[in-house]
C-alpha cells in the first residue's frame, strides 16, 4: 500500500469510496499495519510533548519560570465572523518562532535540560550568525518594557543551551499570546513552542 | 473529534467478523484511552488494566454499536465508565485482587487483545520514543514541520492547513506524509526487537 495514501487514510482525508478500498489494503498488508501503528505513535508522541509544554506554562514553578511580571492590558477583540482571519494569526504564530527545550539524557548521567532553537520563517543570509528566534507578541500586543531583547550573538541555530532569560521571555510571550488567543478563538501558539525540559507534572 | 470515515469502515468490518480491524482501532486509540483512564486511575499499571478492560468491553459491545455517535465518543464513554467502576470496586476490596474473572467463551479473544495492547515494558519506551520523535521533527524543513504540527497537535483538516500555509491541499497531503516518513525512519529501528 502506498504510504502517502495510508497517511491520508489515517487523517480521514481520502474520499469515501477510496477509504473502503484503502482499509481493505491496510488489513491485508502486515507491513502497512506496522506503518499505521508507528504513524499513530508519532502523533501520540507529538501531542504528549505539546501537553507537557502546556502544563509547564500553565503551572509556573519558582525553580523554572519567573513569575509573569506585568499583565498587558488589551482591549476585548471584536467578534470575528471570518474564521480565516484566525487561521492567519495561527499561521503567523506558527512561523514566528519554534523553540524546543528538550531534556536530553546523557549516557550515564541525569537528563540535562537543553534548548534547541529551530528555524524561523525567514532564513538568515548565508554566512550570517544564526540566532534563536524571538517570539514576538501577535495582534498588537507589546512586550513588557522591562523585557530586553535576548542576546543572541553567541547562539547558533542548533546550539544546546539552557537560557533562563530565554525561558522567561518565552513564558511571557506565551501568556500574552494565550490571552489574545482566548479572545479570538485561535489555535494556541504553545503548540509550536516546546518547553519540555521542565519536570513532568 | 468528528465522525471518522476510516473508523466507520473499520467498525463495519469488525461487525462482519474481521477481528484484525479491531486491532487497528486499538493501535489508533490505545494511548489516548490510557491517558484518559489515567485521569481517574493514578497507578500506571491499574490504568493499563482498566484501558485494556475498556477495549474488551468495547469489542464485546461492538455488535450493538449503531453509529449514532462517533466510535471514539462511544469508546470514550466506555473507558470513563470502566475507570469509574474500577474506582468503586477498588474502594470495596482489599488490594491485589485479580480482576481477570472472565467468561470462558471470551478467553481466547481477550488473550488476543492483550498481545495488541501496551505492556508496561512497552510504555517504558515512551519517553525515548517521544524524544526521538521531537528530535526528528526539529530537524524537518519548516514547511514539513508546520504541516505535521498543524495536523497532529492542532487537529486541523488538510483544507484548513492549506489555508494556513497558502498552498494546495495536495501539497499539504504530501508534506504531512513526507514528515511522517522522515520521523518513521528514526522511529522504526527503535521499535524493532
């Protein structure tokens, strides 16, 4: 069975008549069943990481997260009748920054929190120093004046670092974004920003 | 979660006697059901037992499932009721009582299902699997990573993703598949004995 077809089948994105045929093929091919199981496992793992992120940002702990400094007052958003506007905001948020802080186990040692800065929507020019993306509030929200830009000169795109300031800034960003998201019924940015180096809830 | 045509087709096949179709439903939903049960039953081993019990109950009740709700909604209800019953029973009995008093006729099917469900040993792999998946995702090109995250984490349809990413639906389908394929290259060796 064509794996792209299987991928679409598990997303329920095949036309009805094709679904029946594809399920028949899936049941007949042991290898396709293995792929089915692994593709679902992949999704479960992604969602589990996303939930860890949400839990970490929802339950600030003194050791990990600096308490949110200043709530930024925003006007209530007007009711939206066109959902595509919300999707556009989600896209902007998705492409603004993706950051990962992964607890990477070291051989023979405890897991060490590390940060992996992922790509940004705009690639840096060749030869330029890569920098960690800095999430900017979306939809007119401004960062707290006390928040200075993160020094990024020494952070490469794949640098493995733990930067408390970066975590603090990301948390502030997430709080702001989630406020805005709640007003506009937009999918959350935190889905794209993985901060999973914190302790399990 | 909306009504799934794939689930409907799999359920229909189970109702016509194809047990292997139920295996695919178990593979699809086992983690979600274990997680759901885990909200009620804190002990991981008990949560696995309860989840397994829920799947067994669902399998037995499937001939009577009429599709008035989505399969997952129906399975969800069974899992929650099973977890609640477990809590009630646990409060009444001393610990370490074997719950596996099944009717004779069902024994074979139950053993079959136990081989499909997660075991504690398999669950130990979860953290390694999760980190492997996250690492593989982090190395994907932006367009593939965004597509797979919008699909798996945010649950957007291909049409919605096409709108978000400003590309044709066929491109979305291809990007999601290529993302899965790339992650699977890392995942498959991990799961092989």
